[in-house]
C-alpha cells in the first residue's frame, strides 16, 4: 500500500526490514506527507535537490521542519478529509480526531464499525448538533460546585450536568491555564466522561484564554503523533517530522536540525548526541549525576568499608576505622579486620592476613572501575567544557573577523573561514564528547580499535585546529589556507567516525557492557 | 469568596453527618487545613488503628483536588513510606478530580482503599509486590505497624 512506501522512503537510512512489526502499520498509514499534495510537491523537489548532493550518510536521517502554519494546515486538511468520509461537520470531526489521537485509519475503521459507540466515547451523544450550545438565562438552582442558589446563569452539555457559568468558566480556566488541557476537557459533572466540544468551549472560554486554548490544541496534535516533535529549543515554534520509531533507537541515532539551527535527537529530544544511542545517553547522564561531583574527591580521600561498601572518609591519623553504617572495624592500611591486629595499633603488620588480602582485592576492583569511569568522564567533561567555551569563542570570532578585515584588508566574505572553523570546532567537540560516553559502555571486541582510532584522529584534528584558533589576529591572515584545510579535515574525520559508528550500530556489530534498554 | 461558602458547607455537612469512622477538625479557623482522625476499617488489617490524616485544600479548591497525607505511619502500597505519607489515588488526581466531588467522598475512598489496597496503582512498588506475592508477610508488617504507630 501506498502510505507504507512513503514511510519507508522517509526513513530510508533506517533498515527497511525493521518495519516488520504490525503495530507500526497504524502510524505508517498515518503519515501526513502522503495526503497533502502541497507537501508532496515539496518532497519531489527535495529529491531532485538531493540528487545533486552527495549521497546520504549512515548517520543521517530524513526529516522535515514545519512551521505552526504548516501544522495548522495539516490539521485542517486531515479534518476536512475525514469530515467528508464520516459525513460529520468539521467541529465534530475535529473532536473525534483529537479523541482518537489523530490516528485517522483507526478512527475511521472504528467509526464504520460502531458509529454510536465512537460518538459516545468521544463525548458526543448522537444529538449533539441538533441544537447549538447556549448559556441559559438566570434562574434559581443550587450549583453543586459553589453551593450558591443563585439566581445565576448556567450551562449544561447534553448530559444535563448543570453548573453556574461562573463555576464553569473557572473550571475551564483551571484546565486550560493550570493543567494545559484543551482537547479532551470533560464535563465537570461527577464521573461524567463527556468531552466539551469546541463550540461549547468557544461559548464559555473567556477571551484571555482563547489564544492559549488554540495553542494547546495545536500542541496536542503534535504530541499525539509519533512522527512529529516540537523543537526543544527555547521559544522555538517549529516542529520536526521524522519517521524513526521508538523501537529503532538502539540501531539509529536520529539527529535532526531545526530551522532555528538547533540540532537535536528526535528520539529523546536532547541536544545532538551522536554517535551515542539514546539509551546509553540516558544511562550516562544518570551516572554522571550520581557520581561526578564526588567521584574525584572520593578517589583521593576515601575507601569503601570492606563489609558494607559504604564510603568512609579517613580523618586523623589512626588506622583503626569504624564504619559509621555497619560498625565494622577494620584497618585503613591493609583493609583487614581490626580484631586480627591485636594490640599493634600504630603499626600495621598484618599486610598478608587473608581478610585484608580479600578486602584489598575487592577494593582494588572497585577503585579500578571508578578509575575507568573517571578516565572517560574527564574527557567527556573536558569537551563539554570546551564546547561551552566555544560559545564565547563564537563571539570572539566575530570580533576577530572584524579585526582581521581591518588589519589585512580582507573582505567580510574572505574572513568567513574563521566562522566556519569555529562552527566546525563546536560540532566536532559535541561529537567527541559523546564518543567518550559511547566508549565507556563499549565492550572490547575486534571492532573497538577502529572506533578508538577514529576517535583519536578526530581528537587530534580538533586540537590542531583549536590551537590555530588561539593564534594572534595578525597571524591569522597568513594561516587562512592552512586553517581552511584543517577545518575540512576536522569535518571529514567527524563524518568518518559518525558514518562508521552508525553503520555498525545498525548492523548490531558493537557489543556493549550494558543492556541497551 | 465563592470557595468559602462551598468549604463552609462541606464542613457543616461532615460535622452533622461525618463519614463512617472519621472525626474532622480544622486548625485555628483555617478552613483550608483539615485534620481527620480515622479509625482503621473493621474489615481491614488496619482495624483497631487510629490514623491521623491531614487534608490540604489548594487555593483553587474545588477546581483542584485536595492533597492528603497520613500523619500516622502506615504500611500500605498506596501511601508513600516517608514523612509525607502521601496518598494519590483515583479522584485525587488532577485529571480525574471533578469540582462537585467532596472531601467526604475522598474520605470514603480512603477507607475503601484501606480495606482493599490497589497494588497496581501503587506508590510503593516493594510493598505492592509483597502484597501480591507474600500476603502473609504483608499483613504481619501492616498489623505490626498499626500496633507500633497507630495506637
Ligand atoms: Zn457555581
Ligand atoms: Zn456531564
Ligand atoms: Zn527550533
Ligand atoms: Zn536521543
Ligand atoms: Zn560498613
Ligand atoms: Zn592493618
């Protein structure tokens, strides 16, 4: 079927064979691209453009960026289409689609199957559009929310749960402003599941809430679609479409770039973390959070209790340690049980005692694992810090570019290589940073060396370029060609590393010392 | 204030007709903070215990649900085993709470959950596991805690 092909072509860099699980078909058939002629034209144009560009790399995925207007158009188009099919007005169809989380096919199927049930579940009893909703004139009744008797204006949906208009409005205010709910706000009646339709909302929602309400409706549309995500950059209003599914995330790191220039992972919406798969990123960040602050200090100043492994700080000169947690008494020097020491308090002469040997062994192992972590963490943190500094460098670069223009008589265009170098540095550092998290979880096999070589090459290229960047401005003009070469080289090394890593990730050639979850 | 009238009415109602096993007081005329003394339901392992429960009404009440915490330590899969003793169940969730719901309904729900814990909705996974797989052990600890803390 048509739509399936569409999706596969969208995810062409991901193994088509992965699409073997039936549960995906729903989403596949739901692709927005295929129903919209306008977008289809665009897609055709894109393919043309792509033919001229170098072939897509293994670490790249197809994606599209949408503006809020595009998204609104998509929504309207889908509503219009389904509206014709179901022979229901636009309003009702919109509610049904929101209720069905924008899964057109499933909704249509269910609707054809049992129209009454679907309407009922979506909070649209059959007679909802016979008479338009209205606010009823003041009368005396006890509103079950404010407990006032009135007379007050009131409102009730078809279910008949009547409340005073003040309470109704306050309820909507709480839902929309407080809870960010819009598409599926239910009747305030106790236990009532009827969804408040858009017409009623328009009648009740106060003007200061209307914008927020429509914004939320738009949000739910994107949130409901597996293949759409908001760009996580602050204040960015664009959404990105990408066909990579959750279950593919151990084989691909779907990295997209929004029109606002922010690069992020479509899988987890964190900033670009290639080549590290999402699950390892999650694990690594958690680990860093747990360990990093104390890890350095711990390795220098503390040992673990040989019995309960809680961390013990040595203060003062006495070697007789008592674990604060389990009260185990042991010797700081040899880690042996203190009772074996007899009265030789000040001089540990029990270095060969069995209990001490075992404990030292265990300690050494745990130290070793800490040291291993620190090895990778320090490099990761170093690049992270450098990348942060690079943000300043960007501003420095601009200054340098202006200075250089003045000193060398070069034009603005001619000094662009500095900006390119700076951008390349940032991007490569970002990649390098995550190679260390990746490497930390990498189990040794005959492929590991290739990875480490690639990593080393990129690292060297980055350091070389970085060094050059620090040269005084008056030398920069003379270094232009060399700097451009080094920039190109950096970019190439990055592509090589990412390409190779992504290919092997897809083919499951890497072995990890943890389970990819 | 509109909420005041509603809360006063609820307070009046629970005083003339308190939910089974419950005694309700408010501190220093502060109608947004309720103290409940609840007897463990007779058909539950908490029978014989007396539990103090604090109910806090948010300023948006009744449009936002009240929060509820056990001041008396209780061994129960739906109550956090910490100094908050928070219980979050069904109607107490923002998305399920409806403004006509009353605190008396909440207290009835609490009693129902004491009688029939809901391990699939647990906040304490360990206790829920034990409830499902080692009912004897669960009952014993729960009763021990009643003796220890809820007398
Ligand atoms: Zn009212
Ligand atoms: Zn209703
Ligand atoms: Zn963006
Ligand atoms: Zn990710
Ligand atoms: Zn210990
Ligand atoms: Zn010793």
